C-alpha cells in the first residue's frame, strides 16, 4: 500500500522466556508514539514457559497498512534454533541481527549465520555479552537488541526509553534503570555500524487524527464493551479469547459492572442469557470449542428473544485443534449452529478498529433486535496490534430504554407480531408486564403454543432484515475500482487486510480489480453483494477454512458462482497466493477463448 | 549414499571466489562453503576508488549478483571469523563457536593493510581502504575538494590517489619504502614516477617520515601529521598504503609450515595434504630461486585461486604465471604497471 515513506516490518524470534513478545511490545508502542501506523502480530507457543517459539512481527508505516507483510525488513534472533526456519522470511537486502558470541559450541549449521542468504545482510553482535556488561545479567538481551535496532536505523531513542519506563513502571525502579542501561548499551553498539541493508525509516506522519492508541483486537473489544455500557460478563478461559476475560475482570468492576468466571462455557452463556433477560448488558467470549457448547443456550436466546453478546475468536479446529493458530472455520457454527431455525446476528470485524466499533455497538444492536449477537473474530485479529484513533467522547453510550406501553386492561404481549418483527421488550420488574419466557414455542403472550410456529419463525427471521442497514455500522464496503471490473475479491474477517493489500498490488499491476468486505455475516447484505457480483466478471473468495464456508454462504444466499481460495495453513492468508490467483483470473477473463481452448 | 566432498574456502576475495567457481565447474556434486569477514558477497577491491565517482551502492561493485551463490550451490558464510583450523581432525572453528568439518580446505584469506610500527599507536586516526565499508567512510568523512594525506602509497593507494585527483580532491603523499609496493624500485626508478605525480598536482614529500598524527577541530582540517624533520602537515583524512601483511594466527594448529605466509608447493598445496592456499596469504616455492615467494597483484591472485581449485580436484599444475614486475610512465604522462590495470 505504501508507495512512499516508511513501510518496514520488524520481526523478533526467540524462545518462551527470552522476552521476545515484550521486546516486540516495546517496539510497537515506541513506533506508535513516534506517530507511525503500526500493525503487529505475536505468535506464542502452546507449551509452558521455557519451551516453544515466540515471534513478534511489527509493521511500521507512515500510511495505513492493512496486513502484515510476508517478508520482514529487519529480523532479530534471540534463539537460533527457533529463528533459523524463519530467516527465509527476510527480504533481499533486509537485515538479520543475531548473537555472534554463543556460550556453547554448536555443530555446522547450528548458528544462524549458516542460513542467511547472500542477498540478506548479516549483523552479528555479542548480544549476551552486552547485556551482561550493562546489567550483570543476560536476561536483558531482548532490550539490548531493541537498542541496537534503534541505533542502526537511527530511531529516536527517547521514544523507546519512555515506553520501557512505562512498561516497568509497576516494578521497582531498579528494573527500569537496568533495562534502560541495556537499551543504551545496544544503542551504542548499533550507532555507527556501517549499513549494507536498504531499510529506510523516514519521518513519521506529523498530523495524526487524535491520540494513537495501540490495541489488540481483544483489547479493542474490551474498550468497545466498556464504552458500549457492558454491565455483566461471564466467561470461561479459552485461547485466544482469554485476554478479553482477563481485562474485563479488572476493568468491569471499576466501571460498576459484574464479572464472574464460570465453571464452563455452558454456565457462561446461561448466565449471559439470564442477565440479558433481566436487562443487563451482558457478554461472554469464547472460541470455537466453547461456542459449540453454547449453541443450545443461544437457541434459547433466539427463541426467548433475549439480547446477549457472544464473542467467538476462532482458532484451528475441529475439537482442540490448533489452539494457538488462526483459522476462519467457525463461520458455519456462528451463523447456523444450534437446533431449529435459529437466526442471529453475526458481525465479523476486519481489523482492530472494527473490533472496537462493533463491540461498542453490539449491545445496542442486540437490544434493538432482541437476539444474541455474535462477534466473530479469529486469533490473528484477537492478538494483532494496530494503532487505533478512538474518539475523545464516548459515541457508544447506551441510549435510554423505552418502556413498552400497554393499554389499561390489556395483557402485555411480549412477542406481539409487528410489521418489522420487533416486539416492545419489557424487563422483569416493569409494572404490569409479566410474561412467560421459555424455550418452548409460544404465542404472542409468551405462553407455550404451536399455533403460531410459522408466524413466530417468520417474525424471528424478519426482524433481523433491517440489521444490514444499522445506523453507524459498516456492514459491507467496497474498495478499489468502482463500476465494472475484471476481478472482484470478496472477504470477511481478518483475511480482508490481506485482500486489501492484494487489491492494491493488483491495481499497481494494471489489473482491473475491486474488493468488498462483508462485516455482517448474518443477515447478509444481499443487495450489496448482488451489486458487487454484477460488476465483477469473476469473484474470488479467499478464506482460512477448508470448506469455503463464506463462499458457500454467499453463493447459497444469492445464487452466484464464486472462485474459492481456501487455506488451512495455521497462518494468515499469504498476499502472494491471493495475488497469484487474481492474476490467473484476470488473464482468464480477458482471454476467454484461449482459456476455453486450453481447457479442452 | 556417500556424503558429498566438502570443500571449505576461507576468504571470498578474488582467489576464493575464483576457486569456488572452478570447484563447482569441476565437481557438480560437491559441497562448497566459503567463510568471509565481509558483510557482502565478492566484489573487486580494485574498483573501490569508484565510490569517489559516485558508485556508492555496493551492489554495483559485485562481481556476481547474490543469486549466483544459491544458483551454484555455494554456501557463502559472511561475517564469520575463522579462529582455528585443526589440521588433523579437518575441522574449522569459527569465532561464534561453530565447528565445520572439511574434506579439503583452501586458505585464501588475503592480507590486511600493513601499518608501520611507529604509526600503530595512531591507527584510530587513520582511515583504511580495505573494504567497501572503509571506502565509504573515507568518502563520507572527506569534504568536497578536501585533502588526503597518504602515507606510503602502494599500488592500491596509487589507484585511489589518481582517482582523488580526477575527482577534485587534493593529495599529499609522504613517500616511504612501501611507495609503489609491490614493485621494488630503486631511488632512480622512483624519481620519474614521483615527478609524474607532482605533475598531476600531488604534494610529494620525500626524505621525511610521519611520526605522529593528532586530531583537530574548530574548522581546521581534521588531522595534523607530524614529520620527523619537524614539519607538520594538515589533511582532512590520513590514509596509510604500505603494502599488505598476512594474518596466519588461525593456522597455527593446522599442521602446515608457516613463514611470513603459508608455505605452499608450486601446486599451492601446504604441508598438510588436505589444505591448499592461494592469494596474498601464501608463499609459493620457486624452484629456480630455491625460495618461497609472495606473488601479489590481483592478476596473480586470481590465477592462484583457479589453479588451487583444479589441483584440489586432482590436477597437478604448477603456478608459473608470475606477472612481470614493471612500472613506468607512458608517453601521456600516465603511470602504468604490470600489476595494476587502472580503470578510467
């Protein structure tokens, strides 16, 4: 995307316990403080501390970026055993930084220098020695390398020192001082080193739109929840959603809300539905295995028309699957999971800012449509950091509730059939508005009855139709060339960042191309989708699941053919793969005769 | 299946690169690993003065693009310092504690710039020119039109000196025994050469020795050089071009004979059957003179690398190139050398 200015990706790889993620965290916060746009993603091991690989990748740019780059510009190894398989990710004339004074002998190939390609630039330094000299300990190696990178690339050191001080503010002062010494020692080592790489860092953008805040997708959801007036949270830990629970355990009580860690996911959704029934803005967060357990109670929420917000952060599945790897394979479960016809609203933000905004509006939407709302994200979006520019004032503050009015002498019909399908909702305690809430099919009063099953089913589906036009919520959006194009790329969730980067690259190659993101997966914005398909000679749907769940959803809904690009590779979708497919399709649609002949 | 033969080459200069290429051509299946202290692949050192002509991107100086090494299965290990060669176990040890076994070893580590002992205490004030990095430091530190004080002036230095003059800089040359090295010249042979340099505008100082260098600031040229006759001269950069010295400390356990350099047969084999040497680091047995001789100059060095590789692969060819030692001033007043081909 960035045609000029700064656009570099920094990656640091080490073992759990090396401080790899902490180092990446300082880098991303320092870059954001300098005024750059930042997008970052950390990869953790599933194993306990002391084992397993950690990688932090941070893209720093002067213009908005939409995904991580496939190749890093600067790569740091804190553990050669883990880093060696990733050296190939460094681009030509990028920098590879490593310790050139090991403490134990290694056989041929055991040092990273054996794996640096001739077009990559090696920078060896005695990382451990520098750390020990500066702090009397080797554990600040992760901070030494940050200083080295700052010195090498001539980055403003003070931005790093401030972030280091903030990061260790809760620790004794000696910890901060020690880390600053480690940083300064690395800085000294990096300054004056002759550079053969061509990594360029220019001036940061000067006019930011408000104060930049670094957030993960999960962090953004928590902030959105708090601004959206969350009152109750019930949760059970599961990767990659746990940090939502952890943050709310601290923040929600401070905001006057209630937090409860339940014994399992079934209890969590039950409590969430119960709280929603009682009028509390309630949420839970889980991943695919947890959502599978929750589907029965979500069905109750649909049937009893109870608002609730459920976050599902997807990981590799099925079953325990790949707990620390990303995937987009819970779409079917989120949209269709459960017994019977159980329509619900499913919203899939595509970036961190989207997580914040969707979470901020989720309660309002759930209450308006009286239905569970699923915020469907994935590990890549949960854990990745981006710079977000939140509003100074809370735009998601809850609106006052309208208490239904009932004429004197009439019964309150909780499920009254209305033109838009939405029935005025009373809360327990509202005078004269007692009703039966049950999972059984019911009549307008809520009393169990099969007489209106057809009508009630229609009501529950019909009431959601207008959600695709919910004010302030971007439920779909088209990018790139408008009007007729050769290739359209349709995407959802975190993959849309890669799709957008692909579209920019394809356009730069002269391919007539457009991209469309769909944020609301249920109900689908069918009108917008049809218009997009009308404009595109061919539509490609890249997604991180095996079945092509979104492609199936769309083609089933609007009856149009799509070209699928399905990957279950435990990593984000590579831009190069999407681009390759776009090129192929563009060539095909422009040479239909030749393509047909070739096929024969 | 047997492991492929592993050829290790220490040094990625003209000799090492030529050897690697020849080995690959002669044995498509062997493993080739090159170790170098450089950060970048092989480039022609003699082209370094071109940085003063604006060629400041190191990629322009490469003999082959980086992809050449991958395409030819040559593992190029950069920023790797060999600290020991175990001649009986056939293992190379690197400074970062990695050990690499070899079946055959070619030592082509070259030489480093020699600095007269009386100036060694001032090394930090002297700019080197042995690498692209060093050349760029000179380029960056030398103000436009500034003055270089050059001590010695071997053929590498002479090439730079002439380029500096061509590009608008000024040069003071302090002549010593290494001026015009590796040519060995009498005072009478030197005189016309020095006169030619004076004719080009070089301040030539003879019969005086540099004994001290001090930094200056406050707007004055950055260096002051004290001569043993009491004079002091100023320059923005001081450089020493006094020939090459060999570094063979890492070969002490290699079970090879060492004098000033590694002693090799005319076939460039050391006294260890698995180890060969080529380039500025080796002294080759000259049967006629019954002595081991250095053969400097890139033309000799290039031939040595290729020859050593052929002999490693089983040939028995002696080194008999020995480029003629001749330096003269041509009819246009230009200095010409059989050791050096100056690129315009």
